[in-house]
RNA sequence: GGUCCCAUCGUCUAGAGGCCCAGGACACCACCCUCUCAAGGUGGAGACACGGGUUCAAAUCCCGUUGGGACUACCA
C-alpha cells in the first residue's frame, strides 16, 4: 500500500438517468477521496454511441451536483489527466491496442456477429460454456490472408495467456483467484474501431493514475481480464474494491423496472440530498456502532472501505423516507419554507414566504417529504375548499347551527391570535357540550375541507378571520 | 450449464471464539401524550439457513448442503 494521496473515479455511462446504485458507487468513491485527502475524478464512459445521450449527460451532472458529490477532475472542471470523456480519447485506446498487438497479446477476429451468435447458441444447447471459442486465434496464415483479401471486417481480441491464473486482493471481497479457463478472449476494439469497456476503462484507470478502483460487484468478473491486460501492457495495476450490489425488493439487481430508483425522482419528490446521501452510505457500510443519522462531515470522517459489507442490500424506501423526515425536522423554518414554496408552486399553488415561515414549525414535524406540503397546506393558498367525504361527515355530525354559532363567535375574536382563537373554539365546543376533540373537528373540516391539518388555531391565525368566518358559513349552508 | 460472490429479525445492520438464551434502526402492534395527523415517550412481537467438524467454549474458524445473486455481449 502506498501512502500517496489516493486517486479514485466514478465512471458512469450517461445513458438514462443516474440511479441510486450508481449514486452509491459515486458516493463511496467520493467519501474515500475526501476521507483520505485524495482526488475524486468524474470520467464519462460514452463509447457506446447508440445508448449515450446529451440529455443523460445533463441529468448525470445535475444529479451529482444535487447530491453534493463534487469532482476534482472531470467535465466542467478540467484537470491534468484529461480529457475526461472517452469519446475524446480514442487515440489513447488505439495506442494501447497497438502495444498489445505488437506484443502478441491481441489478434484480429474475423467472426461475424451472426457466426458468434450461432456458436453461442450451439454451445448452450450442448451444455458447453458459451464464451468465445478462440477460433480466430488459431487461424493459419492462409486463412487469415483469405479473410483479409475478402475484406472481412475484424475486431480485436485480447489473447488470454494459457495456463495462467490471476490472483488479486480485493479490498472488500478479500483474496480472489481466477483460472484462465474461465476467462475467454474478449473484444477490446470493435469492428468499427471503437474501444470496448474492458479496454477503455482499464487503460483510462492506468493513464489517469487511479490508485483505487471502487466499483460495483457486477464488474468483479472483468477485473482478472483487465489485470491480464495491464500485465501485457507492462504496467502496474490499481487496487480494487468491489461493492456489494443494491437490490430491489425481488432481490434482483436494482434497475428502472423497480420504479423509483433515479436520483432525479427523489429530487423531484421532496427528498433532501443529505438524507439520500446518509441513507445510501448505510447501504453496504456501517460505522461499526449503532449510529445512523450521520451528517456528511461525519460520514467523511468515519468512512472506511474495510468496513464495507460483502453481501448485497435491498433498497428500502420506507427507511429512506423516515430518515428524510429526520433531516427535514433538523432544517430551519426558513429552509423548510423555501423548500415548500417550490413544491407548492409545482402543484400550482401560489404561496408566500411569510406564511410558510410561520407554519413551518407546525408542518415540518408532520412531513417526511417536502412534496407533502401541497396536500397539507392547500387550504391556506386556495379558495377551493370542497369538503372531502370525511370532512362532510364531521360537519354533518354537529349540524349547521353549530357552525353558524362558531362563525359568529369567531367573528368577534380580537385580537386575532392563537390564544383568542383557542378560547373562542373552546367556548363554542363547550356550548354544545363537546370536548376539544369533538368540538374542533367540524371546524377543521369546514375550514380546511379535510379532517387532517396542522394545529387548528395556528392554521386559522394565518388564514385570517374573514376567510375563516366565510368558510364556516359556507359549510353551514 | 460454467465461473465467481454472498448468507444474523420482513428490511438495513452491530457482532472480528467466551461480554450474545444476540444489540440498534426502519416497518409492524399496544399503551402514554394529544384539537386531527404527525412528532415524541414506554413496552411488545421478530433473526444467527441447515448439517457436520475444530474448541473447555462458535453467530463468530473449517468443510459440506441448501438458498440467493452477479457474470457468462463487438453493454458498461
């Protein structure tokens, strides 16, 4: 282990949106860099032109920024090891491929996709391993010349050295051992001249000076291949740490089909970035005791790769929601008000900051997500208070006279304060021989249109006397 | 099928041989608080996959079984 500052990277393919699995990988890399005074690099693996889009690139950057995972080198910030988009680095991969060919570690494969597919199918049918059979590696000079004369397109394959096995020590999985029989000759350059992941990602990790590669466990099988490639290139390899996967409720690798998995979705649905970061950090890592609410700074201080668990974790949105509520309650009224303003306007409601600031302490402990604000506060910012079913029932229970009396009594409250309103509501309830619970509920129903709301007197002070009286009379019919 | 990874409450986990007839958190249930709903408080139910070893002693070490997952592309 060297003690030079570590260099780590997050290397996503911008196709679609950043989902929580990717975000967690980015987070662990970021935490490792921040914890150890290292450098966090963002590298864009956009070699697959068919799947990569500009929109996905924008979403990726926005998601990362929102999460607060800032990169020291990469798109937008530059750096000395750039460029950081693989489509701008094809010459680098070509050079590396050239070295491999010259050293006899890579060869041209003339098999067509159709032939490959057919042989794969046959192998499977015969219960044999479906990987590449190495046919073009054994071509005679004549056969090769014939293919060339024919103008057959070719791809470049890496030649797995025979009789070799690969050993390496994974920082989270421990000692690993792979026999060469399990490793098939893999394509490093496609017939269109573009590099594949195995080549591009591996070469970049070398050229960009990565000391540690922290990535998902789904890439564990590609590590021995890349290690063999580095050996052929004559260059030292970085250290590897493979993170256990994040699974859906069905225990399969988390993906879009599991529903809410995109970071953008959480941003749009009233989740706080700090809460998501905190939750994700706990998915596959634990500080070693029972602490769970760990602010970013503490995460950085306590993060330790060797404490990463080896088994996969199921993403539990319920627990995330709980944690989000915890973070919401820790926010200042000002911050909560600002957050609610946004979600309210997205719901088409025009609110003002002063009112929101005043109601914030009463609603933040009843919310788990900021986007619950519209449902909770609609009555304050909309004249439309059509009573829902339960509200109708609550009103019917006491009858119109009760509401008229309440309106009359409330109309005389002065000054319009929480204390004054409370006294008035209590009086009205007492006059009908009702306790607060039974006496206030019809008022809540008439004024808010629902049977659930922030504390009533506090809500009414903000609604205003005239509007309160008007709604009581309206409900009385 | 092959290769590899993994295995503590429903879920996330603590546990690195005796401190564990297994602790915390989410969710769930009950009670308390209470103007509704929450939040908060108290209590409850709930797990070491199974079988063999090793050891005075195993959730912890070894082997096997079972179960789950990943990979097996000219995707990353």
